[in-house]
């Protein structure tokens, strides 16, 4: 259950990063509200997971899911560039998440 909370927290990080982009610097109220709600829920779930998981593991997994997911959201939803080096970097982040999970 702890790992599920952490994964959901990471997925919510993707949501808030994406809606933050769409908020245009908090000038669009609906996206701004979605950003703040997703941020709050993400931090709350991260905090719950940190009660049982080591700080380094929990934080690395949370940020890894968020950064790799935001990278994919940028490519898929916003049409951002998907160069081979950027894809390799995202793959390395995912590999690091897997190693963190296996090491804890």
C-alpha cells in the first residue's frame, strides 16, 4: 500500500506539472486550481509514504516518476521534441527508479 501511495503521488506530480504549464503562470484560474489541488494531494501522499520508506528512496522515486512522466506528457500532449538523447535520459531515470525499488 505504501508503494501504491508513492506511485500515485508521482502520477499527481505529472498532473500538476502539466496543469502548471497550462495555467500560463497562474493566469488561468481553472488550470491554476487543478495545479494546486494536484500539488497538495501529491505532497500529502509523498508525506504518508515517507513514514515507512527511507527519505532518499521515496523522494527519488517520486521525482523520477514526475520527471519522466512530465517528459512524456510534454511529448505526447504538447508536441515537445523527442530527440534520442532526451529519450535516453528519460530511460535512465526510469532505470534509476527500478533500482531504487529493488534496493529497498
